[in-house]
C-alpha cells in the first residue's frame, strides 16, 4: 500500500493535507468513504461530507449542517447493479437539503436556477438526445428534438424546423417589437427575411416588414423582393387596408399562373373630364348647363359616360364638329382606328330623325360627330346640326395606347 501523510495545522482555519509522497505517474491521493452496510437499498447514503458551524453563538439555524455532498443509492445493490447519484446539499434557513443531483446516467437535475457567466454548449457530441425547458404548466415550453433537428415552442412533436403552438383556444404567435418610444413614419418595427445561399447570388432574396405608417401607432406591411441581398418594395398594405404597388408598372396577372404580359392588370383610375363642342377650325361662345363627364380606366380600356347639355351653341368654324377633352390618348393601331361611342341626341337642328353618333378616331383626343342620312350614308355634322338646347347622352369605351 502506498504511504500517506496527514498534516493538521492549528489555527483559526485548520487545514488537513493528504498527500501521496510517491513521485511516479498516477501517484494520486485517494480518499475513500466507505459504509459497512451489507445490504444497500434504494436511497441509502453510502458516504457523505457535511459542512457545519456547531459553535456559532446565535444558535438555532446557525448551528445546523449548512451544506453537504453525499452519495445516495438509486436502487437496491446487487452483483450487477450499484447505481448511485451524487447529491449536493445547501441550506438557507434550514438543515442542508438536496438542491442538485448528478444521476448514474449522467443527468444533472437542479432545483434552483443556473447562472452561467461564460458560454455554454449543449450536446457538443451531436448525440440523438432532446433538450427540454419546462415552464409553469407547460412541459415543452422550449423543446429541441435532437433526432429531427427541430425546435418546438409549447410543442412536444415539432413538425417543422420551428413549430409554435399557442395556448388552449389560441394560435401560435410571434411578436416583433421596436423598443424606441418615439417612432417616425416608415421606421421598421420588425421583419422576416428570406435568405438564399446560392453561390451566384447569395443574400436576402425577400422580406416581409412591419413599418410605422405615421407617428400615431399606425402600421403597414411591406412585401419586398429582389436578388443577391438587394430588395425593393413590391407591395404595401397600408394602415387603412389599401394595397399599393411599389412601382407604377406593377400589377396583377389574372387567369394565369405565371407572369404573362397579356394577362397583366396594371392600371385602374376613376375621374372626370370636360367635354367641349368645337368645329374642326375652332369655336367660341359656347355655353353649357352640363359638360362634366365621368371615366373609368381599367388597364388599356377607358369607359366614358355623361351628358352634354348646351345652352348656347355659339360660333362653330370648319367643315365638321368634334367633342374635345378625352382623358386619355386613344390607340391608333389599324384595328382601333375607329372606336364608336353610343349616344342619344335630343334637340338637334334639321332632321331630328337622323341618327347621330360620336366616334374616337386614331390617336386624337377628340371625337368626331357623325350622322347617318336616311339613305344610309355616314357624314360629318356641320355647325348647323347642333343648336341651343341640344342635349347628348353618351356611354361607351375606347382603347388607349398604354
């Protein structure tokens, strides 16, 4: 048996040194605490080190065992079993009790909190083991499933890389918060980013952002797309619920599953325009009880409607009449050179039974005024065909160039 040496130093802090004087490799000092018990059962204490101040003058709790380390059997010992846990005991105002336990399987159980000032790595060997954090009433408040590489929040069987289950009667929720107490318009409140690692264009490919839509707590949702880490706004949902494109050439493709130019709806507008009667060589002195017309533009199609009510036809110069003021320039392609507008005329000069009509022609922002004779011929109207009190109701559509 290796020799040992024990030293006891007197003083206020007595020290006991145990040393193996041998100098060869593995000449360690081995302190063995043994029990003479011949039948070890579960929860038997095999050995224990206690820390106590029995002479503390205040007595009571002060003289109880303040801390300890003990080895406790986890089950009955046998020829093939000696499972033992190591328990760490501490006290606050009590006899020291178990606060931390290291099981025979290597599991560490701590009753209180853990304060780690340095870094911490769990499962560095990449074993197929789970990591679970329990809250007050939730067994899997945070759960890492080692075998599937998935994370569950309040979820014991995550179905995706991050699976959030809400409380009973509610859905899962992710909250993103900007901590500033003074927020200005368009500042980001939170964002979700979609990143590609593609070697040719790595970076942020798309983003969904919550932004301030003013300074009074209003918010908007911004959808941004792009390539290679550079994104720009594609669409925005405002605080008022309006959907706005990020650029005027953005639109919605209807009836298709890919971006086909022929199916792109990229324009919608409503407004008014002012119809003016004129001769092709000019006009003056016209007066109107009504000349404001309405229009609706959907894509390239412009729908116009309204009533022209003349109280003074004035002086009209030239060989034919026209209605000026169209809100958009018509398409002048061959197939759309003539675009007739339906009209109803009241109080016209001459033969009131001859049908009149307005026609959009070529790229002119005016309409020609035509009439059809009883013989079937179509001819341009002249200054004598409209008179004081002429009323024209119109409704129709024409195609614009863009």
